[in-house]
């Protein structure tokens, strides 16, 4: 568009819609010219910091497009720059499944750990060169962006790694996120899933806090929290007012094109118009990785954004499928963390906190000190042994750090020769919440009064209503504490007897909030079985295990009646976990409390059973997988076998039909041979799968690198 075009556009919009407004065809053509031009200037300004036109000229272009769309609403498209300004508030954020799992990263603190990581990869991949891609480990909020045919289709928070919250309307307001991918250098694929980090630059964050203070509002504590809060706003106009940016660093899934290396993928992201982190590079040796880490650490305090280390990833994509992933992190990537920031302060007091599982934890109350941009006023002393080992007392001067730049901890006591120390702190002889005599289990001190202790009950209620469990809106820590203190809830079952009139007199409640909480609790009588199992707080049972238990037993009573041996048949459940689950559910007070809870009339939603057949003779067969496989990750193979009707379990028994054994199979192979179980190596497994009469191929795992 020429300078004359810009001036003409400005004159057209200065007084609203021109009375000679073009017809639909002309308007459509003009809008089609304006959109990419506005996006180009938007990118030049926000991403490349090299604007070509003045703000007033840009505003003129933007207002002209607004005028055309106002005159002809059918011209509004999802990728129009006018859609960045915010939409009407949502009632809630939807749960959205990711295109590929968003795993976390294993971490290393020293060079020796990085060397061991490098040695493991070289041993697993054999001879040949190994190259790594290196990038800063950004300290923001992880986000998935999904483009369909080049247009932004959805944006999803990380959530539990499998399902997150849909925040598309909020992300549309972020200037550095293209609503339509650029296709000058490279055509857009039919589907593109990108992982990135939503964040605020420190200068923008400080300016935001200055504005809040001037307006009489409290400042935000740190950029990460401010970013997460902005992303989860129900009103995208609020998100639009926050100085958010997104740096894209990984392609999680893509259709229609293949990248041999991660660095090729990062180059493609730039070509498609996404902003990527600075100083992304490749390295061939651990020494080069260390030099990269050292350079970023030296510059850390002068950067305009928060980082807590650097990320080291295998650059080649194909070998990543060979290495696979654990349930938590990929085996081909690692975070090389910085040393945590440390400050000195004094312990004012030590008290004991009681958690929802009954563990009594000593906590140090500190004189507030800023550590890495966050004010720290308390730190956990973990347990009895840790307290004795560090020998910290009230009044001591201590050095404090944020572990992983997140959790405050006391590193050490600082000697003060001229100061007399206080008395050694001893764990109490009675639970500070209920007065019950505690018991010792290893280094931990535990209140055994699990269902009569008020502090534990508050924690159980909070956990029961948490997002990963029953997700009861409004049932947070403060409300749980209030309900217990007011004697309205003496056990979990009492939640389902609450009435609006019980809540209205309480501090912080009114008719609407009371009605909302009672309604939110009532809705959860109809709930996914897996969420209910998480909410019970069963030892060793997190989201993934709860999902597997729900899929396997398909009912709460079947699970309650299961023996440890039956539990061990579930893939991923070992002997220790099975004993913990049956031990908890078999405790008399737990049984009685669960009976009273189930009497409240729950209707459980169980996972849909996979459609299975008996192709290739797999139907009903019990299969155990062990060792490292070349062609599959364990999760992928489990899905394939279950789809063919097999039951994949976690331990070998006399009822096991096949043991699939990869490299380093361990004791399961010995046990299978002893019991006469048929063993399938990877070659025989592929033959059996190929002989089932249909395509059993499993695509390599997506290039799902993480931060």
C-alpha cells in the first residue's frame, strides 16, 4: 500500500464511514488488501521493532478496516486484526485436549548430570554424530497454539499436560501471535500445533505495576503470575490491556510437512511469522553446552525477561521416537538449571503445619526478603530429620533460596559468634490441630487422626474440590477453612448437605455466591470416576493412575474390592503402589467415610471402553511390556494392543499370555521365563502385529519438546 493509500484511508475514516462506502465486492477486495498490510505493520512494530509508518497512519488503516467490517459484517474473519481487541466475557474456560502431550522436563544442576545425559543418549543411539539444539528456559506460562490451514484455531494452557484450558479469545489479543501464518517463504500446513511461552518482558511488567499503583491497585508479585492470571481471564478485554507476548519454540504436531531437525522447525516458525526466543543455537559437545549455559547465566540479570536455565534437546527428530518418554518427561531433552538466587534473612519463629495427609511439617517464619523478584516470608523445614540436620532455631540468621526459582527453602545457617542462639526446636508431642499423639514414619511425624483432625479435613476439602479433582468452583482453601471452622462440614459427605441458608450468614458470602457454591457442589454428584478417585486423596494415585484405574475397573466398588495382585495387573501399578492403595481403602475409618460419601447419590462417568476386536488373536490376551523398544513408546504400544482387544498389565503372573521385551528388560523377563510365559522380542512383535490383517503401524511420537 502506498503513502497516498494510507493518507486516503485516513481521510476516509476521520469522520466515520464514508457516505460513498463501496459495495460488498469492493469492500471485500479492500479488506483483503488491508488485513495482511495491517498485520505486516503489526509485526514490524511488535516483533521486529522496526516500524515503517507512524502510529497515526497505522491507526488510520486499522479504523478503515473496522469501518468496512461494520458496514459489511459478513467480511469479519477470525484472522482479522480487528479481532484482537477483545470479545464479550465468557462464562467459563473450556477444557481442551492437546494435539500432543505437553510434558515437563527433567533437570540438571551441574555439569556432571549433563554429561550423564549426553552419555545415555550416545549409548542408546549408537555410533554417529549427535547434535543438540539449545535455547533459554523461559519462565512464563506454557501454551499451545493450533493453526488450521494457516489460521489460529485455538490456544490452550498446559493444564495437566494432556488437557488444558481454552484461552483462544485472550491469546487473540496478543500482538506477537499471528492470527494467520505468513506464507511468503513457506506455505502453511493443514495442521500446526506450536508450543510456546506466554510471558511479560520485565520492562513491560514494571510499567504495568506503575500504572496499577497510580490507579490505587495492588501491584502484581511477579511477571509469571501476572501472565497466568491474564491468560485465564474470562473477559478478553482485560487480557488485551496486559502487555503479553508469546515466544514459540517447538512444533508439537504438524501435517503435510516433515522436519528432520528441531532447528529446521524453529526456522519454519520464524518464517510463519511467530516470534521465537533469542540466541537459539546448536551444539555438538557438552563443553559447548556448558559455555552456552555460562554465557546466559552471566547475562541473566541484564535480560529483559526471566529465565531459570537453558534447555538442551536432541536436534534430530527421528531418534527422539527411539528414546521415547517417561510419563513425565522426554528422554531426549533436559533443562540445565541455573544456581538459585540466594539472600540472607532471620528466622522470627518456627511453627508446625498439618497437611491433608496428616504430615506435621515444621515451617520457618522469616523476616520478609526479596529473592529473585519475589518476597519470601516463610520456608518449609520439611521434616524432623531435616530440621535436626540443619540445626536452625528461632532467631538464627539464614541464607534463603527459591528452589528451582520457585519454592523457598533455607540453604544454611550463618554463624554469628557474638549472638546467643535460641533453644533447639522439637516436634510437638500432640497434633497442634486436634491434640492427637503423632506417630513417626521414617523422617516424618504424622497425625493418625485422618478423619477427625480439622487441619487435615480442610486440606481434604480443598483437594477434593481442586481443578484436577472434582473441580468445584468456589471451593478453595479459604472457603474450606471457613466451612470447617463454622462446623458446617465435619467430613467430605457433609459438603453435599449444604444449603444456601447455611452459607449466606458466613463472612464473604451473599445470596448469589451461596447459590453458586451449592449449585457447583450439586453438579458434582455426576462426575468422572477418575476425578472422584483423585479427589479422595488416595496415596500414590495422581491423575494418570486414576484414569487407568477408572478404565480398568469401570466402577468404584470393583476397585474397592480389588486385591493388591489385581491392582498390579494394571500397567504402571507396582507392588508398592498397590499396597498403598489397598491399605488406604481398607482402613476402617476410610471405609466408613467413603460409604457415607457414596450414599450421597453419585453417578459416575467412566471412560469409554476402546473398540476392540480379536484381530490377530489378541482379544482378551494379557500382555506385559518391559524394556526399551525401538519402534514404539510404551504408551503407543499399549494403545495399539488395547485397540486389538488385549489387556496390558503391569506385572507378570501365571495369567500373563505375552511379555513384550525390549532392551534392558530387567527381572520381568526372568519371571516370565520361570512361569513359562511366551516372550516376544520387538521383531516377533512386529510380525504378530503385521499378521493381524490391517495396518498396525504406529507413527513416531510428535516432535513434542518442552519447557
